[in-house]
């Protein structure tokens, strides 16, 4: 699970992140809102996940409270990478 807060949430980063995930073969989901920040659940090969985390660090802009935590759980077996923007 990857979590962080960004300075802005209206700059297209979510869509760019989804494109990067598809390019790297990452499956999962991104939940985000200005109040709760960004949470990404990602599944994929170790090398691809590492590249995805590097991509996030290079493209997310001003972020704080970045945390990358490997969860010991059964995989969700996501079929794709989805974005969920919470507005309320």
C-alpha cells in the first residue's frame, strides 16, 4: 500500500498514474481526495512495483507523508488499475 498527500488534486496526476501503471503492468486501485490524500493498492512483479514507486516519486509533485508498506495478505487479483476520486 502506497500512501501520500499532494499539494494539488486537480492536475491530472491520477490519470497519468493510471497510464504509468498500465505501461508497467501494475494492477490495483488509487483512492484519493484532498481530505484523505492518496492511497494506492498495487499488485505486480517486484521489479514493476519498484519502477512504479520511482515513477510516483518523480511525477507526483509536492508530496508529504509518503509511505510504502508491503501488506502481507492474499492478493486481490485486480484485473486492471482503477481510479476512485472521493469528493464528499
